């Protein structure tokens, strides 16, 4: 079963603008895949330069399909989330 972790950098002065956008984005993702669980996290502290690291986490009871992961990235681009997004897939330990 795959889980998707997506992280990106956000300037502190963009936090109030991007947070509602990221939340709306995750609502759209859940409309597309109702069983998908989404989280939006951030590191506890920003860098000295005023940069936050945000992370989106996605879990699905049957695991994420490649189509879901492609759809999540496509929707993020369409909705104007930061373009420089790093994605990683993790699976449970075997």
C-alpha cells in the first residue's frame, strides 16, 4: 500500500494566501477520490530567511494508484500551488 508525501517551500508572507488555496485543493482531491485521506502539515519553525516547509500527506485504504498520484499533481498545477513540489512515495515496512 503506497502513501504519498509532497513537500514544498512557502515564504512566510505567502502563508495567509496559500493556506486557503492548499485547503481548497485538498477538498477538490477528496471530491475526486472520496476515500482518500489528506493532511496538510508544516515544519514547526521557519528558516531564518522566513521560509516554511509544508507537507501534504495522502493515504488511501487500498493504497494510492499511479492515476491518483498523477491526478493530485495535475490538480495542484491547475490550482496554482507552488510549482516546485517534491513528491515521495512510502510503503509499510515488510
